[in-house]
């Protein structure tokens, strides 16, 4: 297959500004109005991302598969981002406003308003390749029993991408689709997916509402992906069809201090304890949690807290026979924190720390 390069085209037409900020938008009901069903609903939470949101929407409106709607949920923005969205004349774009309640509540509201058979997600500073929806539809056809489809992704730093990403290459024609039946095990093997590269069948999300845990803003997306992965196989397109912006100043993930495991990890452990998971899924979940504890131990070394690092390492003793456990022990006993930090930066398998550790490597 020959690679093709695509650059986003801004296909929207802003309306002429009427002056001032638009009034509060009503929250439309899913069954309100004459809108016909669509195949995809793309939910975009928006909070103070005026600098990025138009490039994000441009990437969506440039899709080769036109059968979609866009639901932008403004989560109490204080900048001009909602005004920019409101000025877009494309009828596929809807703006909904809510008082600031957090990204989880915003996404849940978007899901409740979605008309599509499938709901995809995109943050207001990330992007979709023009063939993203086209390839997800092909994955749905290749794995009709899967309620979750996703793609690989690329990363750009904020400095590299500026307002919009550089073009990137994807293969022409059909691309391989991997069937994932055990997401924790697959995640530990390397980069898998992120929020902007996932679509879930709406009927499944409706049964799981509230899908994203209200009040949480770090790992709240992983919580959902692991839960839907426990209910359905995931069809993963092996082409990078979404772009994830990293190192955004002031972002919640950038401010996260990994001294404690996020709440969703305890919920995963509770599902294991309750017996709701089959034995093989329970085992992989516990190994995954142990790998996260290894990451916590390494973060503790970086902070100079070697006693805490040893406690985390002991808590991960379920995987004591692995190379990674013993290599981390060596780090704790002999490496300076700066060397551990450099090693972690070079070997991180995922742009979503600390979940990207590989079980089979150091």
C-alpha cells in the first residue's frame, strides 16, 4: 500500500459576527427537532480552548465520510471559544452550553444528546485525520460483533503543532484491523488508543451512563475504555488516524502529580474482587495494576522518595518474576532521580502516563 499524505482543509464557513457573546444555548433533547439519525456523533468538550478549537473542528468537517454530527459541549469557557463555534454555519455542528462541571459531565451530556449509531470523542485541541471515520466504518464492517472501534494515533507537542498539526501519512486503501479481546494485556504491549481515536456503539453507552465518572479529570477516559473492553471486543485499525496534542500548558494531565493511583484503578480492582470478571480478565487486570505500581515507584525515585518507591515496588510483588520489577529495584537502589526521569522519558510507550508501561520490557 502506498502512503498518502493529507492536510486538513477548513470546510466550515463562519457567520458574520453579530457582536457580543451569544446567549445561553438551550440543551436540546435527543428527540427534539427534525434531525435525521446519523452514523457517527462526535462529542467535543470545550473549556478555554479558543486557540485550538477551530483547527479541531476543521479536521472533523474535512472527513471523507460525511455521515456525522458534531456536538460541542461548552463547559463554562471564559474565552471566545464558544463564540467561534456558534459562528460556524455548517448544520452538522451543534453547540450546547453548561455551567462549568468538568470534562466528564460535558462528555456525558454529549452522549445523552447524540443521534448517531456510534459516538466518537475528540478533545478541543486534538485532531482527526480526514479518513478517520471512513476507516472506523470499515472496522465496524470487519468486526460486526464489536461495540468498540478505534485507531492508532500520532502525537504532537504543543510547540510542534502550534494551532494545527502537520500533515501525516496513512496507508491507502484498507488497513489491517486487530481484534482486541483483553485490553489490559494489549495495553501493556504498547500504544493502543486514546480518547480521540475511539468510537463506541451508542446503545452500549446508553446502558452505562454516566459513562465518564463526574468530578474526575485524570484517567476518567481510561476508566471507560477498560469497562467497555470488559463488555465487548475492540476492533483496532492499524493506521494513525488521530492526533494527540501533548505538553499543553495548564492541562489537567500536565498538572497531575502521580503520588497516588487514580480512583478508577481501585474500581478496576473492585470489579476483580467482586467476581464480575472472568478469571482470565481478572488476572490481566491485576497484572496491569501491578505495572502501574511499578510506574509509581519510578516516579517516587524521580522525586527523591526512595522509601515510598520501595513501598510501591513491594505492592507490585505480583509481578516479582518479571524483568521490569527487578530493573526497577535496581533503579531504586542505585540510580539518581535525574537518570530515572531521562529513562522514563525515552521509553514511555504511551502519551498517557503512567498507564503506558509494557509488561514484558524494562
